[in-house]
C-alpha cells in the first residue's frame, strides 16, 4: 500500500533554541520511502542522524529568534506482514535476544513494577503471546475512556490506570506496562496513521512475540495497516516528535495522511500485523 | 591501582526461574580485568552477553528448583584519569553526540521533567559543567539524609526529593535527575567500591562533560578512584545486578573489595575522575 | 453480647514526648462499658477528652524519658442492630444531614476524586445503598491481596488500587474511597475485633445509608458483631490509636479480645450491622 | 473597616444536580454582616446551614435542568486584631485545645507526614510560633512560582513542593503542610480579598498560635486586613465554594470586593492579624 503524508509545523522562537525533530518516517523494515522532502523556512543548517539500532531519524538544529515553518512530505510504500492469530507465542525470557531485553524494564511512563500484581491477576491466565496482548488491548479499550484533555505530558501509566481516561499515548503506555509486567518486551511507537480523526501524530505500541515485533493499538482508532512508523523507544520520553531546549511556541501542527492508488474499498485485517524486517 | 574483589550470592529457587546476573566488572575504558572467575554451584549452563554500546556484561541462566551458590572473583587494574576542575564545560546540546542524547530524557526513577523548575532555580546560575554537577552533589549531600531502610525498589527521585532520605541508589537517581533537567546527559553506574562500609554493591552516576563521562558520588562514602564499574544505564531499572523471572530468595549477598600492592597510604583525589576510554 | 478486651503497650521514651492514646472503646451508640481500667506505669498525669460529635476518647500525657507500660482492660456489652438487606437505600445528597456531608470529601488516604471514574464505571449500575457498598467490599476482597508488610503508614487508597495489596487499614481506605466517589458518606473505624488472627487492632469502615451508619469489613477477617469501636474519623490520619510528638519506641502491642458467657456456638449474621444509636 | 462585595455565578444544569454553595461570608469572630442578599434566578428552594464549630455557611439546593444565575452581595464590617510580632509562641501540643488538634493531621492536599523531614531541616531551628510560620511563608514566596494554570483540582502540597509552581490554593496548602509537620495546627481559609488582581476567590491559611488563629498569606497578593473569611477547613477538599453532584457548567465567576468610606490611603500592617473572636 502507498501513502502520501504531510506534516506542517510552525514555531516562534524567543531565545536561541536547540530543536530536535523526529518527524521523518522510518525507512527500514517493511516501510520504504518513495520520495520525501524536509524543508525549514527560513533555511537553517540542520544535522541528520539515523539511529542504527532503531531506525529513528533525528533532525537537529539551533534556531535563532524568529518564526520558522517546517514541512515534511513523503510518499511511502508499506508492506506489513500479517499472520494468523494463535501461532505467535511469548518468547521465554531465557531465549530472548539480549538487545530486546531492555524493553522488559520499567520506564518513565511505564511503571511495570508497580502494576505487576494487577497484570498477573488480570491477564496471567489468558492465552499466550498474541492472544494475551490482545486481551490487554481489549481491557484498555473497555476500561479507559478516550478523552482529549484528560492527560498531559507528565501523565504515566500509573496515573492512567487509576484515572481511567487518556489519549493514544496513554493507551500505548498502559499496554506497554502490562506487557512488560508479564515478561513480554514492549516498546512505544510514534506514527502517522491513516483515518485518524482529527488527523494528528498517533501513538501505538509493539510487543515482541515469536521472534518479531507486532503492532498493537488499544485505541481502535485506525487500521493497523495504516500505521507508518516514525520512531520506536521505551516510551514517549525518548520518542517525542519534538524536543527542544530553549523557548518555543506555535500554532497547532497540521498532519495529513492519505492513501494512494485506491480504487476499491479495503477490507482491513484483524490479524496480527508487523512492520519488522523479518 | 589494582583491586581484588569477591562477590558471593546464594539463591533458593522454588520454581524454574530465569536469572540474569550483572555482577561482572566492565573491562573496557580504563578498567582491565587481570583475572576473574565466575562459578555457579551446582554447575548450570549460562549464557554470556556483553553489550557493545555500554560494556555491561550479562550472565543469563535458567535455574531449576534447588539451592545455588554464585561466586565472582576478579583482580582488576583501574587507571582512572583525573583532570583539574574548571576546565570541563557543559557540552551545548547542539554539539552532543547523538548516542549520548538518550541520557537527557526522563526515566523510571529520574523524572527530570518534574524537577526542572527546581533544578533551574537552584543550580541554573551556579558555574558550568563540572562545577554545576558538583554543586548538585553538594546539595544532595547536605539536604538528603543517608538512611538505610528509608527507601525501596519503587522509590524514585521524585519521592527522594520530597522525603529527603535515601540510600546510594536514591542519591544517584537524584543527581542524574537534576543534571538531565539542566541539559547535562547523566547515567546510572552500579559498581564495586573500595572502603564502602558496610561492604555492598554501590551506586553512583556519570555526567557527560567536555566530551567524556565523569564520575560523581553524592554520598561521599568512598573515593572515586576506588569505583569499579559493573554496569551503566538510564537508571536502576536497566542496571540491576540481579533480574529474575520466577521465584527466588536467599541470604544477604557478601561483597569484598580490597586494594592490592598498597604499601603506603593513598591521598585520594578531589579532582574530576573519569573511567572513560578517552 | 459481652466481650472482655485487653490491650498492652510498652514504650521507651528518649526525650520528653507528648503521647495521645486513643485505645479506649467508645461508650455511646449500642456499645456500653460494663467496667474498664486504664493504667500507666510509672504513674503519670493524663488528660482525658471525649469528642462530643464522635465519641472518640483521647488520653493525652507528657512523658519524660524512661520506660512506660500501658494497660487498658474493659468489659463491654455490644448490642448491634441488624436489618435485612435491600431495605437500606442511599440517601440523596440533598437530604443528607449537613454534619454527615464531611464524609463525602476526599481525605489524606482516600482520594475519592481520583478514583471517581473507575468507581462509576464499576459500581455505578450495581444495586443501591447497602447492595452497592457490599459490591464494593466484594470487589476489594476479590481484587486486593491481604498481605502483611505490603504497605506502610504513607500508603493511600490510590496506591492500594494500583498495587493491589494491603492490610485492613488499606482495605478500609479503599472502601471509603469508592463509597465517597459514588456520593455515599463513609468513615474510617478503628476497632477491637473478635477472632482476628493474629490479634491486633482492626480497621473497618462505616457507610451512611438509610439514615444510619452501617459497618463494612472488606477483609472478611472477623464477624461484624465482634467489632468494638474505638474511634471514627475521615481516615487513619485522624483516627490513630497512637499519636506522638517526640521520640518513642517499643515492642509490639498485645491485644486480646474474648467473648464472655458463651455456652453455644454463635451463628454470625451476614445481614447489615450497625452500632449507631438509632 | 467596611467592605462591599459582590459575587456572580452562572450555571447551566444538564441533569438534576445537587449544588452546595459556600460563598456567604462568615459572621462570627471579628467580621459582621451589615447587610447581605443571596438570590437565585429562577427562584429555587434552598436550605441553609451554618456549622456551629466553624461558622461556615452552606446553601444547598437541587437544581433541575436549566440556566441559573446566583448573586451574593454583602456589606461587611471587619475589625481584625493585630499584635506585635515576637509575642506569639507555638502552643505545646500537650496544652492544645482538643478540638484544635484535628488541624495537626495530614489531609487530602496537605501530606504533612511526607514533608516532615524537609520541614524540620528547613524550619526547625528558625524562631518560634509566629516567626516560624512567617519563615514558612517567606520560603514559599521565594521558592514557588505563582503561575496561573500550573495546577488543577488534584494538585496537592506534595506536587507543589516538587513542581515549584502553583496558585493561591497551592500556596496555602503548602503553608498548612509545613506548619502541621512542625506541630503547629493550621487550617485552610477561603476568602474574599481586597486588591486581588484579577478579582477572584482567594485562599490563605490560619495557624493556631498563642491560643488564637492567625492569618497567613504566602502569595503576598493582598493585605491581610482585606481578607474576608468565607470558610475554614482542613484543606480545599472540605472548603470549596462550590460542590455539586450531577452535571454543571458555566462561564467564569465574577467577584468584586471594594472598600467603603475610604478617604485616605491606608497603611497596611505587616503585623500579625487575626479574625478570631478573642
């Protein structure tokens, strides 16, 4: 499937400010960039860095006071793999690749140590692997209200579990937290997403099952095949689309994600979806 | 300087349990292993992994029910570099190596986002680089009571800041938190330490200054040259000496760290100390 | 029913310390003191105060350094009323006595504001009045592990809800929190309790229903008719059996509660129980 | 001094909602009502209750769906007492009136148990009584930013201490917390206040010293003699100007407080001010 996406940001800078943007789509795994453009106006020098281990792409620049506009546009081919449910077991911890184990530990927004007792009581006996993580997502969908404005940048899974309201980022954090508590590596995914209303950046998560990372979205807001990965990380703390050091303000971002070459209506899958290379 | 260290652990395993030990000293940077032995009795198969990026050394094994004894002994040559104060500036964020930037983000035990306002008020105007991080350590030493039993494995810097009591791990978390809040990359260091009373694992932290990682210990419990690094990480969540999945109990660990070939009393330095390669 | 109870406390005082004890049983409502004695050795002057609104009985004394023993013994007649379930509705807020309304507000250990969304989702549709509070107690019993040592004096209902473990005090706090969130006044009750193993002070709660305070115990550890009230309050913050200002230590307290004149085995009720006057 | 005050509220009610208003000024102590009017339009039946122990005045009504306007206007004579500093000592706990002791305990927004170590370290050695509470207020003023929008209705003193930003209610909660931690009874005061910009309800606190309640305002936003008490309580949880059970929305409230009969500029006192009866 092919997608066209567009992201427009505008910033007013009051003092010299270092800005790190992470809005460019990943180009590894099952996601290829057909074409893309990243523009800042007025023009500034920027430094690019693609993390070898994750594929995250950072753009760093030092902005002097003034108003800046940033555009990122891309055409992307995504060829997610799908597999039939039931065949994707949890990997015993003793067999996990060592570089995946980092995703078992609690992190800033995912205090899996604190929610372990609940996770075992609620999900300990339910299925295995993909089925268990699906049960986690169902529980979140049924027990947490999706409510704009109910959380902020300091809200963690611990809070969301108690307050029972949040947005996509909070849903992802809670899913990651339960998975880790049960011994399943899980990581945060920031993404562009088809059919998200209103259009915005999206946050979902991946769990490592059967030797591969699979996508999960407890919000049920868009089809998994329409997820275009920007960054992966332990949680939103290290996967933000914008990090800045200085002073910055601006109007809301504008995001647009469209599908290309679609003559017929697609039947979206309900089967496991992965964007991993293999 | 040469050291001999010994670590004895004993575990009673009730159900099949995956154990990951991270007790072996690092062998990169300015720390060389002259000799070492890692023994488990009864003998079990174990898998070793040394993380390329950090030098952390993991030992993973699946233990069947029973009683196990673990010994790790090593002779280590440490040649820390020292430098004169004042010459070590904070690196502007726009010039930081990208792989160091991860250590600017808040983590499970180091909510630098929540303590930013305090950090800027308290330390914003104090010196630069090494001087600023030293001011952080002094503040912690003067404002937090070192008190065994005052914290547990869920205690974070946010709690320690309010409760004003903690142990070495809490002191390190608070130092890391303030440094990150001020734009200085900082990471957790688990270590063996000379002259620690009572002898135990120790926790300190490193801050990235002037292009290198420098050691800091807000507890003032032992000389910086007597620190022998085991693991580095974002915080104690990913740098534990023991992680297990299953059921495990046991008597207290026994640690012993001695200095070798010491005919004269050493004058410990008060200058910046680094164990980094360059 | 008649009970004999005995409470032995021993304190070592290091500096002049003001001690407020609240161990004497209430003597209002459906609880009469047949005889009692309160002794401190060595003898000290103490001041008594019985709160008109609650019946709580305080004993305040200034202790000079030394070792003190405190005994409280009493014979008590308790004549709780029982009523058949289903007939006890929630009182509309507009009809609540004003002096009961204080027990609708969140307090130190009962953050009913933070758990309101969950409470309404979980219990909003279940029954009315007594039935609803019973559903709350059942949920706590089924979802929280009773585990000595899993909480401390700073643990609140917010923590217990997430950690899913606690002791009697935590069970009471969580019950109070849910009830208040649903508009039902609820208060903390510290008590002596028959058949509690091991014998100790107990904590339960009362909810205001149908114009009267009814007892609830989510721990299911002892019969409601065996509850002998010491103090009521918003939560454990203002209902402690011991409050002191200074330095105090001592061995564990000894509590003993026995039933008198019992020739036959009692069939404990499962019906609503109240110790209120009317 | 005489004041005229006016409070206008407007509410849109969607479902039958019980509303409890606490906007009428206290009429005991050193505050007399010269004239007042409370009006709701359209007219509804309301029930009044003045708490004997505190003087708080509640107005309770059941509102059916619709739009309501509420006006409260009053002319008030306030004759606060002032005393010279230094003569107001802390009351030893063993001598406190028992009905004041409730204000020593931690409450929903004032976790004095958690901030005790800091309070003793910071204020333990500073002065006595009034001087100590003044030091608390100075510390808050100097260390916490007054920042609209930095807190919400769930923000407690524990949060404010760490985040270092808040509004009047948070400043009052922090002052109460430190005072209680040091053994000084303290309570929350909601008030009308002269010269507050923008005009709004205000929150300050009272500490019990030398046998009387004294006013403190760590925000320094208005003169203490211009404080007109509405309610006192343990904290904002039981002293809100509005509590409702149901659904309610509406535009911002309008408050106006003016001084009457003022021909000359007043020199506001910096001395202790009390509105207590004696």
